[in-house]
C-alpha cells in the first residue's frame, strides 16, 4: 500500500488550494485560488511596486506572500462570519472529553465533497497534544477498499470550554469548522460532525460499520438540523472488520 500527501480528506476543514503561481499573465495578478472553496483571488498590479518583475519575485515574494495571506485570511474570516449569520443556529453537544474522543474513527457516511471524491475505507485518527490541541491524520483509499492510500494531516483547536466546536487547519492561515452535533457520551463509539453552513456532514464510528438503528437516528437528527441528508454518501468499509 502506497501513501502520498493529498488534499484534505474531510472533517469540515474545506480545501486550501494555494496557487503555485503568484504572478500570472503579464504579472498583473497575485492569485489565491479556491481557498476554502470560496474562489477568492487577490489583485495586486505590478505598477504599485518599484521593482522589475524579476527583482520583485526574488526580493519581495516572502513579504508579499505574508501580506497577501494575511489580507485573504482576514477576508475569509469576515466572509465566513457573515455567511454563518445567514444560517439558523446550529446546536452542538454540551461537552466533549478530548481524552475519550482521541483515537481512530471510521467514516460511516458523508455529504459529497470534492476532496473526498472517490474515497473509500476512510478513517480519521486524532492524537491529543500536551498543549491541548489535536493532531489529525485523515486517510482515504482511492477507488477501492484496498486502493492507494492518500493522507492529509491537520491541527485542531477548541474554540470554547465545551470542546464541541473546533477549528481545523490543514494549511496556514485557513481554518474550517468541526462541530460535534451528537455523540455517544457513554462510550464515545459514534459521533455526528458538521458545520454551520450545513454543507459538510460526517457520521463517524469507532468500528467500520455502525448499527443501523443508531445510524438512522443520527441521520434523522441531522435532517432536523437542516442538513441535506438525502445526498449522503455511505462510505464503503472493510467487511472483515465488521463487529
């Protein structure tokens, strides 16, 4: 089984696709493409800078990159805040014990996402760091249960004392929402995860296959919260690991 670095697989972080080209065309644009799926780009005419293009690229790229990233991050944050206000309030569970939540989870179902296209046998592994943040490792097998493995790493942080709302960062400085909407508080065997726009949703389980009655209850809960559950994709997982 091969393993390569891939785009973020899931968990509400969205896609952070940074264009490899800072200057396009005749050098009239600095582009940041499809950041968090928003299709943003930043315009910066070269005439605003005193250096020829070659010198600009050589001398100013780190500074300009930092400035552009900061500007776009601010814009993304403002846009995300404004967009969130457009949706009804999304309630989360009252508390999550991250020590119990850590470990390996299997994806039972998801709403369609570009970064999980063709993914089967999807898992997420969380490790709690000494500083309280969570190290994330997402794995998917492309086009088959035993297909090539693609992985993505991220860092998550809680935004309040409940630990039910986390920010996940696959690529600095962009973060995505990871809100825990339902949870097996007794044994931490299943979870329902989404985000305020209702675009992303995941059902997670400690085992590759979740009992049908539990899965149906979680789907009904998500439907009541406004998620388009009729579009759910049920993730193929290895049958030989079925409990």
